[in-house]
């Protein structure tokens, strides 16, 4: 009994991270559907998924606080969980910005952004799911996520250049903020990919 209090019950942190990253993929999917249709039900789904993911993150943090032994550094578990949470927050705030700016029609460039972010999120999820059983595949998936981030950055540069050829100042300002927000979201995906690689490299060494 004393040992159980010291070491805690065995908690599967890999599973908790997988479940959290699954919310990220579902949210990216809902956001992409929202951009394509502007259907409010998809916007509501993004917000609901962010709340559910927050609960999963709290579960993980609470488990960290009461568990002595973890599969890898507890600080790394915490930071990877936080990076997944950051992506989910960006998906929710993207919906918030769409509502604030009163975007009334589907924008092809925004759909392109969310398609790339969805691919990056799926790659992060694949990387997290493979961390325990297949580190090589995990790193490959993380690298795919980083490629998605590079594609988003290229799209951002080209889209801004195209945007500035127009004359509607209000539209330019509105779209520029949305483009920048989605580009920043890609940075969060890239950071999650770096953390996965960082964790696995430490395990090898």
C-alpha cells in the first residue's frame, strides 16, 4: 500500500496523448467542413471538441501530479500535451474570428489553409500513436507534419501577395488577419512535431 502511494497506479500516458491528439484531428476536420459550408453546426462542433480536449488535458495533468513513474520525462509529456492543446485553441479561435469578421461566403484560400492544417494534424496524431511501438514511423509522421507547415507558410506568402492586389481595404484587413492566424496555427503544429522528435531522440540516447 505504501509503495502504491509512492509510485501511483500505472497510467498509460501514451493513450492519453493519443486521445488528446484525436480531438485535434476531429477539430481540424470540423473546421475544414465549416470553411467549405459555413454551417454553424460545424463551428459549434469545433468549440465543443476544444472543451472536450481541455478535459482530457486536465486528466493528463492530474495524472502527472499523482504519478511518480512516467514512460518519458514528465516535463516532455506536459509540453507535448500543451502543444496539442495550443493547436486546438487555434482551431477554436479561428471559428471565433470568422464569426467576429462576419465572413458570409466560403473562401477557397481559407479552405486550402484548413486542408493543409488537417493533414498536419493527422500526421501529428499518427506520430503520437506510433511513439510507443514504432519510433521510426513516429519520426516519419512528425516530418510529414513539418512539411504541412511549410506548405501553409508558402500558401500564406502567396495569398498575402494576391490579397494586396485588391482594392477593398476592409476585405484585405479581414482576410490578412485570418491568413496570419492560420499560419500561426501551422507554427503550433510544427512545434508539436519538434517535440515528438525531441522526445524520441532523448529515448534513443
